[in-house]
C-alpha cells in the first residue's frame, strides 16, 4: 500500500505551507502564504541554504578530490564540528558532527534528498575503540544526492579516524602498485649487433640477511630493466651505457668489416703509443724523485 508515502508527502507539504501562527486573540491560525511561513517557521538545526556556504565553496574548499574545509570547529574528544568535503566528480558534502537533530529536524530532512539524518547521528560514538568522538554526522547538504552515500556517512567513524583510514588505504594501494608494476627511468642503450633498445631501470626489492650476531643488513639487489618489452635482471655491479659514445660508427652500408678492421688497427696503434708515453712519463717522474737533494 502507498499510504505511508502519501502520509510523508503530506507531512512535507504541511511543513512547507501550513505552519501554525499565533493570532492576535491568542488562538492559532493557519497561515498559508510563503512570506509569513518564512517569518514564523521555527529555526531548524539541519536547514542550511546554499547561499550560506557559497563563499566557502568558491574560495576555501578548492577543487581537488579530498579537500576539506572546517566551517565550524569541533570540541576535543567530543565531535569534529561542521565540515565541507570535496568528493569525486566535483561532488561535495556538508556534514556536522555536533548536531543532535530533533524530531522536527528528522521530519524536515526526510523531505529533501540532499539532506539526511541517519540513525545515531549526533549521538553514536566512533567505532574506533579508543575514540570518544561522535561517529555519525548529520548530512546538511549533498551536491549530488543520487550518488551512493559517502563513507563519512556510513562508516561509523569520526571525521579524524576516517581520514586516517583513507590515508592508510591510499598508502597501501600505492605500495602494492609499486611492487606489482615497477616504474623506472627509460633510457636509450646500444644492444649487441648495434640495435638500439629502451631500458626501463627500476629498483628491485631489497633482501635482508641475518648476521651471526643477530643483526640485519641489506644484501646487494639485482638491477631490473625492461628492453623491448622484456624484463631482465642484471648483477648489482653491472654497468649500462646510456647510448652510443659520440662519434661511434654503426655497421652497415659503407662501413663493413674491412673498414672496421682499419679503424681497429688505428685504434690499437694509437692506444699503444699512449701506453708507451705513459710508461716514459712515469719513469721520468720516478727518476726525478730518486735524485738526492743538494746538501744544505
């Protein structure tokens, strides 16, 4: 049967248009005009006009997901006050942990989808064992009430405990992502045969070993890199050349084994001369050092 729905609708209609007002002779008269309703309706703890927080929304809350602005301070050990929170897709909510809604507040909130007074709001303690603050707030405004209720409304945690839990989960997701999908620095490198590949260097997970005295120390880890889509592990002392040396020639048309042989001979000849020069310089320096100093 639809009777309860009709009754609730009638109650909302009654609250909007039929507010009791005292007449001049002391009798109660029903006033149906909008102007008189606005001036005679009792003040509600849960009714908040968008104009009241428009400036906070524009200037103080910010656009990033997770931003918060404390509109009203909380009480230490009791509640976290009134807070604006930016959620995903430009959605935001205004919640208050310090309001204990009356029966009229609950009836009024039921008439507006952007408001909510969940069971226990303003009274139920945070589900964290050592926390004494209120864990269920009143929802004063939801910019997108068609979306699922926020964790702040259904977790049973106070604002502080919920933020700590969110940060803990974010850190755990980040660590898991780092382990499952290593991210490194992509650098060009010359492979065997003259091919060029992209190395994606990433730090491997360090291993620990227990010494004889019971202390822990880190062992050298493998260097993990990705080249042409494949992951390869290198010893910790391996050296990776970041691209070809300047002036290096590549095997191909016009530079075959004959030209390579000539260049190799010239390189060896020049290297041999450099070694001989180095030996002579070292010998000369040794001879000078062995000359006795003149007598004083």
